[in-house]
C-alpha cells in the first residue's frame, strides 16, 4: 500500500507564492521528510529516457511530525440552522427520490441526525426500504415501509410525525404503486446541534424537491400545499452552476452542496422536450448524490512552503517520504506533491513556453478506468497491469474519481478535483500524460534551451496575454482537454504571428469547463460520441458549471484541425510505428524541418514508448473539419497493428476493416502551415513522438526534426 | 456463432509466445479477442505489480469491479512479458480444457 499521501492548495504557482502542504502518513509513521525537488524527467523505466529529479535547497526540507488524515468522501447538502427552526415538534418530510443503490445498506435521504445525539431522518434501511428513524437519548424507533425501493425509478417518498398523537405515516409511491404504512410511537426526536442534511454522504441517487413542513400533512395536502407553507422547500433548479442550494419557501434555509454532487441532471419532471438545464431549469430540479463524490479532502496543513523569488520556472514537487513498513517496498513510502512554477506575470524568462496540460492531468486524476473498464484489455491488446498506485486506488474509494470513471452506482463521473491526493500526477509512474510530457522537458534541458512553464489553468483565466510574450509555445504529448477560452486564446496567438509546436496526439479533443468560483475542479460531459470509457446520459449533455454543451470539439465547431491542422483519427496501445516522408516534406517551405534527414529515412522507428514515434493515439488531416488549405503534410506513419482502429466519431456505423492493416486512415500525419500574420504551426499527431527524443543519447531523426522546428520557430524572421 | 478456440491450433499459441505484442495473424487476434472479451465469467486475470519494474503476481478481478483483486497464487514473475504469457496459458486451459505446454 502507499504509505504516504499529500497534496497542496495550489498547482500553478509563481516565485514568492506560498503553498500549503497537506500530508497523511497512512501506515502510522510518526515522522515524515519533505524535500523540494525539480522534475526534469519523470520516466524511471529501464531503457527509458532516464529519471532526473534534482533536490532544491530550501528551509522547508526537513522532518515533520506524521499523522493520518481522513477523507470524508460522499456528497450531501448541509443546511445550517443555528436557531433550531428546522426542528418542529410535528413535521412532514417529503421528496422525490431516484435511488441507484437501494440494496447497498443504510443511506440517509433527509433529516437532522447524528449518531451520538440522535434526531430524525428519512432514510433507506439495510433492507432497502423507506424508513423514518427517530432517536432520543439512546432510544431508537424505526418505522419502515418494509418494501424495498426500486433502483433507478422515481419514487415519491414522505414521512409525517404528529408529536401530539405519536402517529407516523410513511408513503412510498411509484406511479400507481402506493404503499402507506402507519404506526404510533411514544418517542420524540432529540434535536442535535448539527446541520440539517439532504443526503448523508452515503446515499446514491437523485433527489428532487425535498420539503419539510412544520406539521403532519395528509397525503392530499402534500400535493396541494404551496411552498410558502413549508418550513423549507429546496429548489435544486436554482443555482445549478453553483454549490448554493436555495430554499424557495421564503424562510432562508439555504444550503451548501458538499463534495460536488452532480447538478444539471434530469429531474422527475424531465420529459425529453428540452435537452439543456438552461432552456428549462424546472426539468432539471434534481441533484445526483454519490458515496464517492469528492471535491475537497479538507486536510489540515502540515507545513507551508514559500517559493524563492529567484526560483526558475519549471516543474517541481515536494517529495514526501517516511520509513517504509516493509524495507523492500520503500517506493511505497514516497509521494510527490507536483506543482508548476510559472515566471512572474508578464516577465517571461525564456523565448519558449511549455504549456503543461493541467486540465488533462486533472481529467485523469486518480483514474480507475485502466482496469475497471471492461473494454480496457481488448483495447490495449495486452494484459492489464496494476502497480502499487492502482492497487491502492482500488482499495481506497475515498480518494475519489476521475472524469474517466463511473461512480459506485454506475453513473458517469463528470467532475474531477485536485484538492485531494492525486496519486498519478507524479514521477516514477506511467509514461503517460505528465510522465510522457517530461520527455519534452528532458530534451529541452539536454539541448540547453531555457523554457518557461505555463499551464492550462492559467491559460483559461488569462487568455492570449499569457502566450504573447513567447515566440513559441510547445504543447504536451496529449493535450486533450480544453475550454473554449483556452482554444480561443491559442488560436488568437497563432493568428497573430505566434508559433505553436503540437508534439502530441489526440489533442484539443474534449470540451471542458472550470468552475467559476470553486478552484481546482473541472467538468467533462462526454456527449454524443468519441473514444469514451463512459458517456453523458441522455438530456445531460450540457455542463453544470457553465451551461455549455459538452462533448468533442469536432462536434462543437472548433475541430482541432482548425487549430493545429490535424485531429484524432485512430488509436491502439499494443505497439508503435514510424513515419515516412510525404511530398509536402520536399516543399521548399518545409526545407528547414528536414535538414539532415534523408529522403527515404524512416522517422522514429525507435523509442522508449512502444518502440516507435507514431503510437497510442494518432491524428490526421481532414480538410472538411478545418485543416487549412495551405497545410503541408510532411510525413505519415504506417505499419500499425490490427489493434489500431479508427475512432468512433469517424464512423457513421460500425463496419469491418477499420484496423491498422485495412484502413489507410489509421495513421499519424505530421504537418506544417504558416498563418496570415506569419505565425506557424507544426504538429506531429502522435502521443509517443516525445518518447523517441532521447533515443541514442538524443542523436536521432525525431530529436533532429523537433530541434530544427524549434530553432526556426525561435527565429523572429516571419514565415 | 461465437468464435471458439481450437485446442489443436498450437501454431497460434507458438505465435503468441514468440511475439506477444504488436501485429498478430488474423487467427491469433481472434483467439486474443475471445480471451480478452469485455465479459469474463471467471473474472479477469490481471498482472499485479509487486515491486516496480521487478516483480509481478497473478491477480483475478471480481465480477464486482469495486471488489478487492485477489492474488491467484504465490508465484512471482520477473517480467511483465512472462506474466502475459502465463495469462495466455491459463486462459487457453480455461477456454479449451487443454493444458498448453508452450
């Protein structure tokens, strides 16, 4: 197991910033060590590019007392009620619910309750039936319908309690199936000094229109009473893009959503007439709660770390370590809290900037799809492997999910937060995304090229102004997730004469949203089609954070071909191949790119990632989707295996013959084009390109082409 | 009719053992597609990495993807390719009833 975990309050930083470092010693270590390190190359694979992490002298590099910190996973709504007005002697609790795991044990729906002091709550009992629980001074009374709730069906549920008569009525209804259960009890609930809760962190499913009335209503009154008669009537269709929950009764019992339950999802009124919560909020009056929702782990800070004013821009981490329980498993007693140091604002310290794919890293944060997705093995065409990190994630649902996962109830996970230990954003892990991106930084480091690090998060916030100081921007190997603001900024930069090197594959693919007020969290709704491990549900294609339609940028009017000339076309994970020069490479405009490269030379028939520069996810030109007319196709890959197939969005229907043997579109296109104001774009269209840079001590044709392009792109002479 | 693996086609097993990754013959790929199918009644065999880059063990996933993944036995493999081949052998046995001696 992983014995130490940590995270920081920030991921994009600047010299002088102070980070709050939060640590948990999971196996009980009494102390841990912290050390600031600069990450040059995260790849520690035998035969890989060579692990390079350098210690940075800092006053925070020392031992600290260790402790275990817990994560309270699971979502709810908390309604603070210091005055105690949400505690009437008699009451009616009612709501529409759509439980998704009614057979998974006790789950609270609505009430004011704590284990120590008691209280009252409407809940699902261990048998899956609707229950009202009343507890006072250790005495407990449960009144159950005795009939299990049905999974994934809307129910009307209610409980009334008359303090004078002791009568309890339970209502559990689905359409014409109406269950009424009546009992008399001689116990009144204690009133704990705890918030009123809608869902309890363990409930899985949707809740719509929860109400509490200050008396025991008749069933007829439940249909006819106005919200003004309620003590609280929460309307989830208000404030969908926020964590605020509105009480529409006028009594101001407003609440806060905890751990980001899913909003902007179909409620009990949804008919299919409207597809967006912005068009008809009343149809989207539900919130979906999950027992594995997590926004902020809320750990206490173990120490702060202030970045020196003269710290060079780069990728850094706080390396945490403790004494391992098993000496030969020392790797598991080491963690990295990774962060990105950009230069001070408007003070570029290099002519080139590396745009770190922080949105993409977040989309994949703590992902489980590599082994839980039933299609994973047949897609990878190799056995599934779980390292210590993956085994730990499997055992620890409290670490939350990525946007690739499904929740424990099978519903898609739309959100991913960095305010928790993210165990796969670190060195000594897979050579994928972050790890693979350091191959580019490693190559720049080796060539002596200074580079500033900028991030997706900053690009979303600051737009083109972030890019303008640089002659060239280099992307990561798989810059997959972007907001409209980010794409617009890159396009404006290139159109205005900037130079862009896209040295990756499957970039600019999924529409992504950042939350307008909550830091460190993104939303992705995988609408319509695309290569997916889960899909947004019908009627739920619009993101809750901003109301915009989710899905692929190629379906949303901003295909990657418009930006970088190429877009995702095919994928495979069992091997990688090489490129052959195409006629465009002999065009005089491209001569600078191929200096020192033979006409018949195979490009990238080597590399530490699957043995080739063309692999994993491949992009191709498509003029209909926006590849600029003047684009030169410089080289294309060939010889891909039968495990490589076209991406689903390229298919109107499924058909045989879409693999690397049969279909000519299974290839990566390397392209170059210049823009109106003498800017330029160079794209390689393959995730494994950067894995070939270090081959033969960086003396190879992949490094040469990349270097030729960078040298010319840094030359201010216009194209 | 779903493809079934012919236990007499040892040539396919030998092809896999010689080159577990990359381009396979069409017939071997059909065998692998059956072995790696999305639904696996007996629970998917996986490689559990015990020590990074050094040691692997066989694990079997539960039908419930959230459940713990149990080790199959005490054997420790020294390379990922070695355990890949062992998974092939075990599946060949499970799917054909014949022990694969390759």
